[in-house]
C-alpha cells in the first residue's frame, strides 16, 4: 500500500528536523551534527507514518521496534564519538569548497539533502507500516537479516572505538575482530539492516520500495562510504595499503593470506 499524502508528510517533518539541525549547526559552527541526526530522520518518519495510518497491523509494530533500536543506538554512538571533537574533516572539505556563505548553503547541500535522501530511503518503512497482512516467513527472514546487520554494525563500531581509545595503537591499522574479515563491517551491517527492512516491507506487498536498499548500498559503496573514506587513507596511513590487499572491502571473508595458505 502506498499513500502519497502520508509519504509527503514524512518529507515535511524531515525537512523541519533538518531546519532545526541547521540552526544548531550555525551556533556550533559545525555541521557534523547531521551524522547524529541521520538515523533519527527515519525514526521520526516512521512515527509519522504510524500516526497517520488508518489501520495498524503487527508489521507496523515490528518495524517501529526495529527502526527505534537501530536509530537510537546509531545516533547515540555517533554523538558520543563526536563529543568535543572538531568538525569532521569531510565537512571541513565541503565547507572550504563552498565558501563564502557556507553557513547558508549548508541548509540545502548538507541538511536538506540528508532529509531528502532519508525520505526516499524510508519507503520500506512506509510500506511496512501501512500493510495489514499477518506476519510471515519473509518477516522472519527480514528480521534475521536486520539482526545480522545490527550485530555487525554495533560490534564493529565498538571494536573500532576501543581500538582508537588505546593510545598504544596510534598510527596502526585496525585489523582485528570483525575488521579482520571486512574493512568496513559497519557499512556491511548497515546494508544488511536496510535489506532486512525491505524484506519486511516486501512481506506486506511493498515491492516498490526496492529503491531504498539499492540506494543505501550504492551510497555506502560508491559515494559517502567506502570510496570516500578510503580516498586518501592509504596516503595518510601507509600500512593501510597492505590491509586493503589482504582484506575484503565490504562483504566479509577470510583474509587473503589465509586463503593462500589454505589452498597450498
């Protein structure tokens, strides 16, 4: 089921949240707060879809629970990680490229854009919320994939945070735990979360929301995720080149040296 008026209201509320974040960023002179807001866009939109739905089924409750757990965890983690830190270097580069008047331009090139992308990606949340058929095996499969993704994302984030907190590891490359098998377990986990959301939406008949997990995966691989993060990391940290050689970028797998030893 697709309802344009409910979906459009989600965009309106998302833009209002973006406007609030933009006003705060002007005072702080730091647009990095948009990272903490990213997952909250989806939680807010899900709440809007639920509030405006005429009939709620079990799938709406399931989706709200999964979105809330994922969104709150991610927002809190990023907020605590960035607390007291300067503006993220990615946004410093965007700021430098868009002066003068970046304070105003950031309204649409940072906050407005994030709200719009979140709105497009929220389609599975809309579809699942408005569907009324009973839960079935696809919901179970989607929930299992969500759990896998949530685990990869949360555990990967915590492992990296602990690594960075150990000053003895300064200048070293994190290649332990989940990071031994993929260079970006958090991004892999994020993709799994959204493919899980889509399977749940598909169970309710919202096949048309397929654009969401495809877009998320594309962004993680080609735009704001792997490609952006690794664009200059090998220059800043020479040991990372060897890490790239032996470790998968996205999908988990045994280190390449281990593969060679196993085949010999």
